C-alpha cells in the first residue's frame, strides 16, 4: 500500500502535471512510447502517481496495450490500492487534451531536476560530515561529481532516437558553414602535414599519442597546445609527471626558438635561459614572457590523480571556461587506479581509457592522452611502433578514435642517422583514425628547444 504525500511540503513537485500525464496515457495509450523516452518512475514525486506510472508501463510491456480496465485489475491484483477505480476516475473524469502532454512532461522534469539538486546538497553534506577517511581533495572531487550529475539531469532524456532528416540538416548546416569559412572541420594544431591528415581534431574524440620514452611525446603535445591557445582556444593540461614550472619553462624555451639573429643563430639558447642572462638576452626573454602571458592555458600538475579526480577538475574548468577546446593528459600510465580495484592492470587501464573517452564526449572537445608503449618495441629489428605495442596496456586501441605514434630513428641509430637521412627527423605515424586516413607526417626535431617543426610532406597509408 502507498501513502499519499503532504501537499503542503516545501519540496518542489507539480502534482497537477503528474496526474495530467497519467490521465492522458490512460485515455491515449498510443502516446506511451513518446512518454517512455522522457520520463522514468523517479520523475514522479507523489508515490501514488509513481506507482500508477509503473503499472502502466508494466501492462504496456506485457501486452502492448493499455485500458482503464486492465490498469484497475492490475492495481487490485497487486493490492496497491483499496479503491483503484475511485483514484483512476479522478485522473480521467474530465476531458484531457493530448496537447497538454508535452508541457506537463516539461514541468514534471523541471521539478525533478530541482529535487535532484536538493538531494545532491544533502549527499555532499553527509560525505563531509561522515567520511573521515577521505582527504579534502577526495571530498571535493566527489562533491564535484555529484553536483555535475545532478545538474546534468535534463540532458538524460534528450531524444536518443534521431530522425535521419534532422541529422542530415545539421550535417548540411555544418557543410555550408565550412564552405563559408565560419566553422572549421576540427581543431587544427597548425602543423600542415598533421592537419592535412586529420582536418583538425574533432570534438568528442580521444586521441592517443604514444611512444617510447624520450621520443618527444610531451614536447609535441605542448607544441600543439601552445599553437591552439595562440588562436584564443582555452586548453587544459594535466601533467602527472612534470610540475607546473617545468611546463612553463618548456613553453618559454619553445617560443625562444623563433628568436634568431641575422645569421640564423638563436638569440637565447636553452642553456642560457637556464643559467644567467645578460641584459640583451633578458630583454628578448621578457618579450617571450609577455607573449605567453595572454595564452588561455590551465595546468593541473598534481601527481597520482585518479580518473574520477581528473573528471571532476575537467568539469570544473569547463564550467569556468565554457569555450574550453582541448584537454591534454600526460600520461596514461601515471593515472592512479581506484582504491579497491583488484582487476589486472590491463583491464584497469582499459577502463580508464574508456572513461576518458566518455569525458571527451561529455565535455564536447578532443582529449589528447599520452601513453607509453610496451618494451616489445626494443626487441624488434624494425622499431617503428605498431598497434600491438599498445595491447599490454589494455584496450587502448579499441576506445581511441585516433592513435598516433612518435618515432625517431635517430634515437635508436644515432651513428647511422646522417647516412640514413634521419638526423633530426621525427615520424608521426597515424596508426588509426576512425574518421579519416592513416599515414605518416614528418616533423623536424630540435631537442635543445623541445620543438617540432613541420617538414610539409607526408606518406599516404
């Protein structure tokens, strides 16, 4: 049996709309499918209304039809109400227009969303008051997740069944915008050979940038980040290895690469920057700082972050910076597994990668995830990475939209680099691209400045 609610309660709900929806469904069962995609039992606040909705859905799923008689019989069989007929008559006794359905659904969903915010506040209060075993950072991460879920409730029931006509209309609108130059096809990193293959990184995509240690993964990701930020696109960098000042110095040194004397020599070398500059070189470096101050880049340099903490911090930045355009995480193997997760490492990594791809979709931006490769590369004669080099680290290749490998032949064969023509040459190998071609882009590597420069040609895959 159920207990009716106190209508003087201060909890937000719309009893009239709840009853109106039920009355419409009883009179017009053909509308049940439409309501099913928008409302769940929990959207109804009044227990009697929630129960009636539950029984309506049960009957419809069992028999594919609904009637006043079937519903009353179901309620009696389950001893849900003493006098179900009396209650149902109250729902259907007056004429109810089909046109009232959608406004009623909207009102019920809105009141439910308000209740979820109240519940989230209560849940956060309980975590703070009763979870003595959690650190402040863990409490903040959990609170962030709870609030985000509560305030995202309206997105849950967005219609997941899309009409092809609607999809094609959006595709055509985007096509026209690209033709007129008002919208790009993706986020360009301003390396022509790479942008030619990707046409820009797409929103919701997970881009895995992998390589053995010292190949230049971090440098390349930072090069891209700076180029993107220079065009006014905010970037968020999670550095689980280097601290924020190391990254800041990398940006400065990287930018000093472009300051040259008439004979082509750098005005300030990396070594000079890290020692003591004379007045002239200091002036050049200050110019670089002035240029970098305006870049919309945010850095999180805390080590040992879990994927939950990364998600919480990313959501927070997205709230503060709605135009956030890119997230970079350096790197996958340094993300801390959840406490109490006893699954093997490969499965844990696969789960982390899947959740990060979900995060890219949720925040509607590309996410670049740096990754190490297994040591099997070192045992082969041809040391260029292949997809199987990722497999010991979980289902990375399965969840990634793009897989890129950084390879420098010179690293393995320094004595033969001149003869092979590979001195300073880096290969960016597109091993997988879900929405485009594969192939190899060639960049020139300048280790002193941790800088890659485009070679402007590529090989088709």
